[in-house]
């Protein structure tokens, strides 16, 4: 792996040196500012929190998500992206370090993206830094998701990967990314080394249909295979799909899962969508195989840059999955909740 890293650095340095003569810079290129602000109310029908919705954990409360603030700029063939999230979402993304501490414990902020990029040609791009993961259908920013609550697949997979990647576009229908990343997910410093290999094959077979075949594997991070695809079948109807399987680096366990995302535009301002998910935890020596199914019904009602998101979610689990409880505290296999969120994008 170290030899591969040195070879990539050498090739990159040589290519950049050769490209310097052709780079045109513009010092007055605009600095782009973008982001979002979100707030929500959630009520679990049991009267207390049951479903792990990740970024909407407060129950019977008008609460905040985060302010997501991003900067990006491109001068010639070079660009950068820096993006920070301030609020409870940053606190949620605390990640265990190798020594048992938390990488982001106690912080009310989180770095979402911090990377530099260079286009060697119109088809070949190099990027290095801390990047939103290339795996999965749902993302951290609420503006990137149709549903406000998030899936079990999202919460179990990586949020970010720190590393170096190269992407080559063979055409507007096929591209390939390959990269080397730190040994653990969601942290911008490695515990031991840069030992995770990642790859993504993008296919766009017909207009409106895009599919991503993703792989991340390493001796510390484990191995995840992921398929993410979306097809705008008509101007009003869109269908998305996410399927993944994960195996830890050491010992048994891991998960399998699939989620389907049908959406239909009722008007220019109103869209209705569903998320149906099946998520299964693989068996270990200590725990048997278990699963949960979820159905989420969501409306997106747009008023300019502001989106109102009313949502109802119903989850049902097997006996050995995460514990749900009724209003009286007794165990149950079902849980349900209502969320009303407002997201402003800028």
C-alpha cells in the first residue's frame, strides 16, 4: 500500500508540473457560499423516543438540526470545498477513535467536507482531503434527502472518508473512481495507516437513470458493497434504490439492507414519497440474526428556498433487534412517529 501511495504521489506531481504551462487562472473567480438551516418537531406515538432517526432524536420538542455552511471556489483547473455543520448533527457524528476516545465528542460542529481538487484533463480529476462518502443513497445535509428522518442503512454506513481519489470519465455515461483512504470511517486522521481501498463505477444507461456501484474495503474498516441508483421514469415519477452488505474486518456480524424510494410530484410545489426499508443484522457468536422493516411516508411542500416536510414513520422489528417500548414501558415490536421539519436552502 505504501508503494502505491508513493507511486500515486509521484505520478500526480509529474502530471501537475507538465500541466502548469496550460493552466489559466482568474484571480476574480467568485467564492460560492451555500448551505442550509433546518428545524423540526418530532412526536413518537408512544410518548418517548423509540426509533433511532439519527438527526431528529429529540422527542415532543421543537428542536434544531444544524446550520450547514459551505464555501467553494474554482480557479482554472484547481478548486476547493470547505463545509461545516454547526448544531446537534455535529454532536451526533462523534466517532470512536482507536484508543476508545471520541473523535468529535462534545463539539457542536463537524467538518462535512474539506478537500482540494484538480482537473488534469476534461475527463481526469484528482481530489484529496476529507470528503462526504461516496457510499449510500442518503446524505448528512437535509437538502440532499427527500425524507427528513434517515434510514438504518445511512446510520450504519460511513458519513465521510479521508483520502485521495482519482476519477476518470470515459463518457457522460460511464466513469470510474478509485482511491486510497484512512483505515477508519468518519475521521480525518488515521488510527494506524491509509489502508482502505475505495472504488465507484458510475453508469448512466439511459436519460434520467444513474447507477453507482460502490466498494470500500480495508483490514481495519471492513468491506462494504453498495448499490445506489435513481431513475426519473417520467417528469412526475422517480424511483430510487439503495442496497448494501457490510462485513466487519474482524469477527462476525455486519449487516445487509435494501431501501426503495418511490416519489411522485403532485404539483410543482408538492411531492409525495415513500421509503420502504428492510435492514438485517448478521449473526455473531453472541447475538442471533435480527431484522427491522420500516415504512416512511413523506411530503415535500416547497415555498421558494423553504421546504416543509411532514412525515409519518412506522417500524417493525424482530424480537432480537433494537428494543421498542410502549407508553407504559412494556416491550413491543412496533414503533411509530410523526415529524414536521422545515429546511431552508441557500
